[in-house]
């Protein structure tokens, strides 16, 4: 049985309930984060807190917990859920809470935000499986124009994601006005002539913590990488295609819309980057142990 | 104390709770309707059911209740809440329910939708207040491209609505690529040279039941009305501007972005239309009484 955290209490997930008046339930009025925990260490916590604050500011909501309290609650969750193993993915969500005056679009006079968090097992990264690659499809990006907010109003994401799933694919890569934005639950990178490209930060994409780390590592190790718009032709003529997310790290996509991407392999730059990425995780973890 | 309806049970709102795993709470994965009830009669119920089914189809969800069962539940709610008076606004929401395997973007293997409904008082339409008109502001339409779905993923709507409220305005009229789509909780009509215009149905707007009735009444009574795109210039040079919704009926907007609309009056066509609208409500009600 999983233990979750809801408004200050640790309780079995079966008992964790919110009011039907919670604005998360009525309006999707809230934000969230997903934070990996490797061997008891929260991954890039400062970066996650910066992003969480950006999301909260964008929806004009104050967190009911300080960052220290959040980190403590998340670590307590990890400790209360040993069945999920050494590596876990922590989820937290803050909504504008229930409005005692009922359902009204305008903000409530008195705001009591709801803070919810849970954790689940993060399966070990499977290099062999990743190296074989997965398939993706392209779909029009019908989402909000403020996707830089990590908000729970995710209906288009889940519908697009399900379309990809129904097509036997791992992800849907989204195109807005002819340009790649991101995928439904991950960011997108391409490789062309041994140069890495990813769409620049914009209101249309959620700047992933993994995305930012890939860029940082490329810069640190002088691997050519440009943040620049990727149009449909660049996408379709790429030598390699990756998606990145906290749970997938860097994952090669070797089939796009039923056509092979480049020569259909993960490629040498992926081998390099995934090695640097793993070394980074190990170093961050041992730095925290010191 | 209000009595609400949740998954087959009538219970005090304080006791109405959903699991934190409900996909309504985690993803905004659900749809809704708001249905007026005048003197014990549900307003344009067949039209509301058609729209509800369109929304459900679009998100690939089956209602756990038949239309007859829904109508019965709503009328029972009205009867259990006499404190809300003779006219009420019924709200119903259907979400994809909780996924016992946790939070996953893909649809759950077994789907147990959540059906929730409540009711509140619908204040009598105040002609004098309506005739004086209200103010609105314009804002960029940053919402999903599939706004024809009446979905609970409403974060952009509530943020835009709150911006209007903070500016002392009743509504925000939204512009996408230079054209009016709708307002955050209502549809938009303009009058120019005694001709009524409203943006045509499209994926970018939610076809309001009130909107459709205004069009129908204009057709029935040979009042010139065109469904055609309204660009920013047309909007700003309109003689009159209305917003329509179930709770507001047809409401004149006499100030837009701090400038007077036309001569600042509700206008003769509004007087005509609101009369036809009220007559329609009275007739529908008495037809149902027969």
C-alpha cells in the first residue's frame, strides 16, 4: 500500500481524497512537478524549485509549504514507501484548493491551496532497450499557448499521448505552425551532421530539467549544440532523434511516422551524452553524500 | 447545506470527495455542462445532451449514466435544494475517474468515470442592470485549439477571466490571430448598422446553447444575423457588443478597453432579442407543463 502526502498528512492512498470543490478537480487550476530520487537524493532539486516557482507565479498562487518543507515531505514519502525501491519518481501538485462559495471562475476570496504528493518506483534505465530506440508519430500541437507553465490542465496532452500509444508509438512529437515544439511528456532533440539541435525555450514548451541538463553537459564538454527552431523538414531529415524526460533520460527515436530516422541507430552522440548524463547523476549523488 | 450528486449518491457537499487519483484532479481529464432550470424545467435539455455527447466523444469517454438518468438526477438535485429557489443553474462534470495504477498519461485499462453534479441559485435576470451594460477588455486567446470541447482543463480561461475581473471588467473578449473567438465564459455578438454578427462555429469556440438560441431566434424573426469572422477592427467599430451565456442571457457590453462602444447604450436590437429570448424561456416552460 502506498503512502501519499496530502495537506500535511501522510496517509494510505485509498484514504487520500479532496473536495469536489477543489479547483484542481473543477478547473485544472494547479501546477505540478515530477522529481526523480536516486538512492535517497532528490535530483536537481534547486532547478525543480525554480521551475515550480515559475509555474506558481504564472498562475498567481503561493505554495502553502516552503521549499525546505517540500523537500522534507518528499524525502519522508520516499522513506515511507520502501517498496518502491532505491530510485523513485516523486510527484507533487499544488492546486488553488476548494472555494467554499462554490464553482466560480474568479479566484476565491480566501485561498487554501491543496498540496498533494506521491511517489512511485523509477525503473532502472535500460541501456539495451534505449539503444534499440522507439517509434514516434507527429501530431499538430493543439495545446495552450502557455505550455511553459507546468500546469495540471493537461487534457490535450493526454489525448495526444493516447493517440501515439494507439499507433504503437512511445510519443507524439508536436508541430505548431510547421515547427517542432516538444512531445507530449518530453522534450525533443535532433542530431544532424554530428551537431545537436533543440527548439529554444519559449512559451510553447515546458523547459524540462533533463533538457536543460543535456544542454549544460553539451556546453561543458564542447559538444556542438544549438537551441534553434526545428522545422518539419529538419525533423524529417535528421540523422538522429531523441526525446528527453526525467523518467526516460535521453531516449532515441528510430522511427518517425513509420519511416526510419537516419540509419535507424541510436548514434555515437547518444552514446556519449547518455554516458555524461549518468556520470552527472552519480556525481550529484556522491556530492550530496559528502 | 447543499446536497450534491456524486457517483450515484446524494450527499452534503462537505462529504463529497474524490480520490487524489481521479484524472479530473490530476489531468483536467473530463467534460462538463451547465444547465439552467427555470421553475422546475431544464432549459434546452436535448441541446445540452447533444453538446455533452460531442464533448464526451471528443475525449473518448462514455458517460456512466444515460441521458434519462442524468435528467432524473438533476431534477432530484433541484428538489433536494429548495433553498436555491425557483430558478437554478445545474452543473455536471464527468471525468475519466481514478486510475488504480497511479498517475499515467495513457488511459487506464479499466475506466470508472466519475459523475459529479451540483446546483446553485440562478438570480433573476435584472433588466435594468443589463440595460446599463458592463465593461470588457480584450486579451490574446492563449487557450487550447480544441475549445469546442467543454472540458474542465480550464486554467487559461480562469487566468484570463481573473485578469478581466482585476481590471474591473465583466469579461475578457479573446482575440486569436486578429479575430474574435469568444469570451472566457460567454460567446460574443456585435451589432453594426442594425445587423448582428457572431463568429462562426469552429474548433476555437465553444458553441453556447444561448448563442445558438440567439441565432435561431434571429432566423425565426427575420432579424439580420450573420455567422462570420469578426476581426479586431469590426469589434472596435461595432455599434453594440453583447456577450451571451446561460447565466447572463444576452448582456450588453458598453465599454471595451476603457472606450465607449458605439453610443454606449444597449440598443434597440438588444431590447428586441432579450424579449424574444425571455418569451422563448416562458414558452418552453409552459410547453413542458402541458
